[in-house]
RNA sequence: GGGCCUGUAGCUCAGUUCGGUUAGAGCGCACGCCUGAUAAGCGUGAGGUCGAUGGUUCAAUUCCAUCCAGGCCCA
């Protein structure tokens, strides 16, 4: 007789093979069809809200692995909060304005660009952004990210643009928006400002000159050795044309400087470490160091400009290096970024006597009209004539060039708009607000604090086309901003109706009420500012344009979540725009994650060839493997990805899937409504499994709560492997398969598995939404289950199912079991047994251990999955295995007595005793009788 | 060059908060078992000078310093 047919073997249609890449899109389509998202929204109406506010990715290109990481993290958190009982609305957004789009549209147009008006050009930019929003939206949805995909926020929406203008106006109204000169990259041939991204570096030969700047006063008071001497500071520059704009000489506060007596009865000051090299350059072989001193003793001393006789101040700056030159840096605040920054500290003007063609203005009468690069040689001659030139040569170095015309660019100061960090106490308030925010990980606080503490005023103007204008008017005569509530409201209304485009299409007369008078000087003509805002301002006001504007959201957000670059970016600009206008941070908590790097920890780059595209991973493994990767990694660090890691994760996925499948198979005949067994009627091992489940629930819920996401994967996976597959489920097989289907103990096992699976599916749902749903729909129905796992809640730990005493006993049994499996392995190696059911084990336990084990004597064979197990009290055998971890125990293995039962495979002496079923043991005989 | 951060087995992570028994887990790997979870399942085993060096200490993976490697942001 074929006894296999009398067993209750697992059976399920739930496929072993996931085929994620193929099946996930079907699942997404089903959800869409069922309108699951709306159902969830309806279901959670009225619950307390959890708002994760999305940082908008830039609407350009396909998503990359870092974007995928970010969105998946967000999704896991949103889903887990939703399942924890919140109404967690997720409104994704896109950052739409800005240079890269403008740049790409520019490239597409090429020479035709001149045929397009600014309005038409802006329309093309808008269309370009829309195209990539659609592409990225598809890609995000494919990752399984749930949210308001039909109604995302776009920084180019008219209403959003109107808010940008309004928020900017608030800064104008409170007096922190001001206009000032600042040097920027400028192309003299295109006559346009250039952004860093529009600059290409090419090698070029430049004049390299050393110039002496004579000190005005005797510095004997500071450096006694120099009393009565004629002293000069030696500077070096590769842009002689900026010499006319020199206002200072910068020394490093921590370097040592030397006063060098040269043959010409003059003293030169330069960095000690560079004396020898410079003297050689200057052709001075005979020199003597008179003194060495710290730079700060000269701070504030005046030098005389070698050409124009005006003062040039000695200042201290950290950007000074010893890589080249003299350690004394020629400083022209109107012609260099660092010069400008240090100039701000010392109150130096960004003097920039160069016009938009790159020619000197009348401010430098002797050079007026000369193109700067052409003026170089004349300036060098003048310096030589003035006796100020120490040395000259040519050097090859990388110099910035315009991406469009390929000509060398210059730094030139032009009027820019700034938001002051200090006029209205913005910096102070922002720093205070930082401490009201929870930073995850904690060091995020130090990072942003340091940035806010040290940053200069925020330059918010850009001389570009694709963005929202700084919608202010200023007086032509006095330059002050003309603004009031009426104007702000009017512009807001216009932008809401027509978008920011209208600003460029209309004149001042159209936009400003007639008869406006400047309240500062009485002027009647006003200038409309056509510069646009820094895109960081656009996204920075999303708290106002999105959180405040949408009923389903709330200000401030519970959480902002982005990569660690956003301490400088979005977290930063959001904080400033919120504190500047609302005196509060727009977020309660900020979570940052690291960057995706390759197996070696190197950043991904096209040139390194180590880029892994999310699309490829999805194609090959499925989105859930990518999600599992996100959940398995500790996002606080950089996150490694490689083929090896993905392979490991897909193995892990299969293990989780198979464990669930096994339980589904064994639940095929289980009706939770009818067959459920009461906890109190359950065998201890089932209650132990439930106890472990409660521990798992605590651990996982806590991990979701604290955003310790990688704990979840590890806990769940270890539970599947260690607790279930290798122990509980393995032990259960005998009971499940061989008992009659309605047997109380079998029903108890099924009840336990039902609880296990139900809880596990809910807990995995935020991470593995596809697989969780798939399992959910295969699970036996108790009539009260939600139609989707995503409408269900995370499991609650049940205190009644926690049993510390029981757990202690069973943990001891597990330790004993480990000893037994090792002994079995030894017997297997000695060919005494093959399968563990071929064995009989005898335990010898000393007093204490025996007392603890003896209540379980009857269950030992089942726990060990052997055919027999004996327990006797006694001293353990001498010199047992030295690795024996369980004190007072020895294990002996022998071949099991009796024949192997053809039905349950247990060796038993009762096999053969029954004439009707000679191949079967007495236990199976009874079951056969029961099931007829 | 500066700020913030990271560096525990081949891989993903625990642990070290207040320094103190042979540093844990799973995967992978090797070997074996099973063939009633079967393109599955079970077991055993090997793998780590806790990035390097120096210091503090009776004692350091854990504290300090320096260095190396890597990341983000500045310059």
C-alpha cells in the first residue's frame, strides 16, 4: 500500500519561483485597477497623520540607484507608519526649474535658439520637465512606491510659482533681501554670467608675475628687526589684469613668515617655507633672513598699491597655500570667489572696474577700454617701470573657459540679490531651531549646525531664463525695493493664474499700479528685476507651497528624508525659508542616508564604469530585491551594492518566500474560523513558537518606530531560518504529515503557523509589498481579513502569549538539541546513520539538568527528529567532546531499534506487529484506523 | 586643505553606551545527510591580529592621538 497518500503533505498553488520581474508589473496593474491607493486613503480618514514630505528630485534623466534608494526608504517608512495606524499621505514632488533643463533645451535648439522668445523658450523647458516627470514617475511606481502619483507637486505649477514669489517677497518685506555686488564667472564674448556647470577647464598658458607691495609704515613696533627698513610684501598672481583691482594682500594666519634682506638694501616678506624657491626665481643668491614671525603681527598694516598709490591692506585668510607663489596672496575682492569671501570679513568692496565686454571702465583711466587679457602685458610693463616687478614667467595651468564659445572666462562683480543671515537674526533663529529637530542619525545636527553657523549671506539671484523671477521692483534712483501687501497679493494672483511667465511678458507699467512713489526717495520710476531665483529657493519653500497648501498635509512635516548632501541643500534651504518667514523649522525630524557606492566603497561614476542602474536590477531580479537591498543595508553609512550582494539578497528572498510557501502549503486544509485551537490547549513547542513571535514583533515594531530599518530584514530573515525552518517547522513535519487532518495537535500546529504567517506577512509588507500581497491572497480566510495586506495593520504583540519560564526551558532544550545534532553528525560520519530518524539518542544528564529535562522526556525524540531518545540521570561521560557547551550532558547515538515505518519513517519495534499493515508502526496504525 | 561621518569574518549586519570571560548571527563556501518544503529542506565545519601604528591603563575592538582607506559637503 502507498501510505504516502494517507499523509497530509503540504500543497499549495503559491509558486515557489517568484518571477518578480514578470509578476510585479501585473500586481501593480491589479492594485491600480482595484484603486487600492484610494481605498487606503478612505480607510485611514480621521486617523492621526504622519507626513513624510518628499524632497523633489530634479526632473531630468532617468532615476539612478541613489534615487531608487531614497524613494524606497521613504516608501518603507510611509507604508510602515500607515500600517502602524497613521494616515500617512505621501505626496511626491519634482524640482522643475534650473540650469540643467535650460542647458539641455539650449543644446537641443542649437543655433535656432535666437529664433525663440524667452516665453517660448520657457515653454520648451516646461515641456522638457514634463517629459522626464512622466519617465521618472513610471520608474518610481515600478519600484513599488505608493503615493499621490496622480497629483504630485511640481515646482513649476502656477500655484507653486506664485508661492515662490510670495515667499521671496516676505524676505523683501522683512528687510533681509538686499542687492549687492558679487563676483561671478563671466564670459566676455557671450556677455553673460555662467554657472559652475557651464564652465570647462582647459590648460592654458598665463603670465605668472611676482610683485612687491611696499609697506606704508615702519613695522619696527611689530618686528623689531625691521625698524627703519624699507619693507615690501612679495605677492604672486597669474592674472596681472586684476592688479588694478587689488585691495588687499592675504596671509595665512597659521603660517610662519620671513623678512628677507636681499642685496638691494630692501626687505621682502614672504612665507618662510617658500623663501629659497622664491629667491631663486627672483635671481637673488645673496640673502639673509632677518626675522621670522606669525602673519597676525602684520594684520591690518597698509601697503601701497604699486600702480595707483592707494592702500592695500594686509589681511589673514585660510585659503592661502604654500603650493605656489609666496604665501602672500594678491586679493581683488571683485575678481575672485575667495577674495570676495575674505573681503566680506574685512569690509572690502568687491571692486571690479571691468565692463560686460571685459574691458576696463573709466575707473582705471590709464587702461580704460582695454580688454583685460590684452591689458596683461601693458600692466606688467607698468609694474616693471614702477620697480615693483620681482619676476615674471609663463605657466601652464587649467583655466576656466565658457562651455559655449570656448573662450577664457573671468570673475567679475555684478549686482546680485542676497538674503541676509544676520540682519533679521535669521542665522541665530535657524541655529536655535536646529535643536528643536530630531536628527537621524544624531550627527546630522553637527553637520547642518556648522554649515548654518559659517555660511555667508544667501545669494539667491541667477541670471538665467528657466526659473521664477525675483518678483520685486526697485527704485531707479535710490535702488531700494518698492513693496507692499497690495503688490505682493497682486503678483501672487497673477502668477497663480498665468504662471511666472507673465513677469517676463509684462512691463513695469502693466505690473505695478500707476502712480507708485518710492517711499525712500520719492522716485517715480521703478525697475522690474528679471533675475530668477536660485532653485534651492524653489524647493526650499515646498513646506509653504505643499504642506501648507494641501488639506491632507500638515505643517511642519513629521519627517524629511534625503541623502547627506542635503544638509547643504534642501534641509538647509527649507530651514532658512521657513525660519525666515515663520520662525520655525518646517520639519520635526530629518533623516539622512548615505550614498550608494560599489563593492570597494568607491563612489559610482560613469568614468569608473561601476554604475549599477536600477532598471537593470529590476529587469534581472525584480524591484523587491532592490527593496530588500535597501532594507538590509544600514542607510546611515554609505551603502554598498554589487552583483554579489544582489545575489545574496535574492537567495535570502527565496528563503523567506519558501518558508512562507511551506506554511501556506500546510494551511491548505485549515479554516481559521473553525479549526483554530485555543492558546491554552496548545503543546508547549507551539506556545514557544508564539513566544518567539512576540519577541520578533516587538523587535520589528520597535525598529520601524526608530527607523532602524535594517534590523527588520535581519530579524525577519533570521526568524525564518533559525527559528522556523531549522527548528520549529522541521520538528512540526511529523505532526503535520502523519496525524489525521483534524487531529487537535495538528490543528494547533496550523493555528500557530497561521499566526506566524499572518504576523510575518504584515511585518514584511512595507519592505516587500508585492510578495506580502501575494502571500496574503493565498492565506486561509477567516472572514475578517482586509482584501489587501496594505489595508491591514502591523501585528500587535500579545502579552498573553509571552511566557518567560517556558522560553527558558525551551532555550535549554535548543541548547541540548545542538549537542544532539553534533552527535548525530558524528554518527553519520561513522556510517551509523543517514537520516536522523535512523538514530536513537541517549542523554545522560547530571542532577540539575536532568531535573529540567525530565518533564520533556517524552517529547525529546520529536524535538530531535530521531526515532527514539532516552534520558537518564547520571554523571556525564568523562572526556566528552571538549566543545560540549551544555554543562553536565553527554550524548550517545545508536542505530534506532525496530523497523522503519513505511508511513512516518520512524523506526519502531511495533512495525510488523499488525497483520493488516505490517509495514506500519502502531502510532500510524491508529491514525489509519481513525481516518478509515 | 577644512567640516561631518565610516572602517568588526568573502558578503550583509549584531556587539563595544559605563574598557574586563574563548568577538556573535545569517548568508556564501567546504563536506555530509535527505529525497514527503525538492530548481527545496536538514546538519557539521573552516573563516576575524574588530583598518594601521603609537599612547593611557593591571587590562583596549571599545578611550586618546596620528596615519591609511572611503563617503558627503565646502575650499
